[in-house]
């Protein structure tokens, strides 16, 4: 039997801020205008002899940027488990927008999500099983090392940090930092099982998300990080929460669920991830109807992802046994 202190230490491995970052949409409209003229008619019914005025030149046409919508399509691919397809779009985006760190962060997400899927971390069989969830992914740290994820994630972080040196209130750079630190916290906690590193990045991602939301309250993907951290830490035993409190790491289970709900309702790139996370948390909280609603929405939005359909069937099966 695992001692309470040992169990709590293992629980800390999941104290991470889930990938939370939002970004911008590149949407521009096209327009063209041209003045039409009519030949004036004299009072007697005959056409006037004066020449018609020259037509007004058409306004310049504004074309949508080639990168518009590319990130959305890439993330859609990830949620359909088409990791290579999503990654190809992110790499194309980087060529078109080489100065945007979000392109590199999205590429990093494609490597990490692919590894999570391979390890079964997105499934309730892992998430709802304490022995698996608290123990992290199978395999040693060296076996699970993901150099492609680390390289892309660190490059995105460095690009965002350079932007913040120029403008500390750069909301886009803060979005990327929240995203990258949240992902690396996931990686440390669940893949290579670096407990303290994961906790440090959790605290850092929380601070970045809070700063971002103070600057831009509409960047509600950031609630993914805050909600996951609050929920997980809030599930710890009270004496362990008190210890973390003195270290500046706070948790509130109910508040975490509320923040995950905000990301699930109003997030953008991470909205589907927030819905999936909230569905699993709802199952842990014995709220099957809430989980069913979220999984039904995900299965309809991403019909090519068999995982959502499978998880929905498991919820229905469990409900019939009650």
C-alpha cells in the first residue's frame, strides 16, 4: 500500500497548467467600389451635349493574407488526431509568418499531442485510473524524451521573450509564453516525470495567464491553464495544499471547474482541449450528464476522432449500470 505522503508526492506530478494559450485570427475583408454614371438628359427630352464625367477609380482591393486560417486548420487536424497534417500547416505558416512565435508553439503542440495520444493520456482509462494517472506515462524519462517537442517549444519561448523585452505588455507574446510553459509543465509531469520542474512551470504559467487576462480579458484560452492548475491542486489533501500555499501555489477545485468551463465556452485554439479536459474532470466529480454533453459536442465537431465517440460510449455504458 502506498503511504499518504508518497501518494501526495506522486499526485504532484500532475500539478501542471494544461496547454493554455490563445491567439489571434487573421481576418481581413475584401472590398471594391466603382461609381456608375448616367448621361444627363435635357429638359426637352434630348441628351445633353456635355460629356459624361470620368468614372471614379476603383478602390484598391484588400486580399486576405495567405496565412489566414492556417493555424485554425492545423489545430483542427490535431483534434482529429491527424498530427502530421496539422504539423505541415504549422510549418507552412512559419514560412509565411517567420516572426510570429505562435507558429513554433503550434508545431511543439503537434509533437506533444502526438506523444500524449500514443501513451493513452487523452483517454479516461488513463485519466480516471489513479494508479496510471499519478504514475505518469509508461517508460523511463530517457525512453520518453521528445527532442522535437523541446526544440520547437524552447524556440517559441525565446521568440516570445524577445518581443516582451521590447514591450512587456505584448499580449500576443504572453499568449505564447502561457502556451509553451503550460505544455512543458505537462511534458515534465506526465512524460518525463520531473515533479519539481512541473510545479515550477505551473506557477510560472499561472502568473503569465493572469497577467495576460488583465491586459486582454478576451484571451480566454488562458483559462485552460488556470482551470487545470486550480482543479488538480485543489484535489490534493488539505495539509499538502497548505504546504503549497506557503510556496505561492494555490488551488481551488470548484474554481478550477469554473475556469475550465470558461475556456470550453469562449476559448479558441484550446476550446476543444478544454472541453475534453472538463469532460474527464466531470466524470471524476460524478457528473455524467455534463460529461456526456461535452463529449457529444466534441464527437459532432470532430467525427474523424474515434476517441470522442469511444469515450461517449463509455459514459453511456456507465450510466446504464447505475
